[in-house]
């Protein structure tokens, strides 16, 4: 009985850790809009895949995590960025050229 509880607790802990790792994603794209007052950006994600893939995708808006400066960024900049999603809100945690 004790062994079963230990295995169950270990499985639960592993599930939590792995889901947190999957929540963080690294992507690339082009900045299309920067709102420094609301600390948000819109990014059109770079398409990956075969020739003829949908290149007309719309830009997606993200909240930018506190501590990430937007001062050096301009619309049209190519960026790579890391996001995390919590409660349906996508937040940029890292932004670089």
C-alpha cells in the first residue's frame, strides 16, 4: 500500500514538471505592432514546413512579461521569442533578435 502511494506521488510530480516544460515554447516571427503603454506586442509567426504553406497567417498579440524591455524594438524586426501560457493568456518571457 505504501509503495503504491509513493509511485502515485512520483507520477503526479513528474506530470506537473513535464507539463510546465511543455508550456514554454520558443518561436520566431516578425514584430507587427508594439504597444509600450499596455506592454503588448503583435507578432506574425514565421511559417515552417513545405513550399506553399499558408504564409498569410494573422499576427498574434502577446502580453510581455515584466522586466522585458520594449524600448529597442520596432515593427518589422525579426525576432525569436519564448512564450508561456497560463490560464489562456500567452506571455512573452524572452525576446531577442
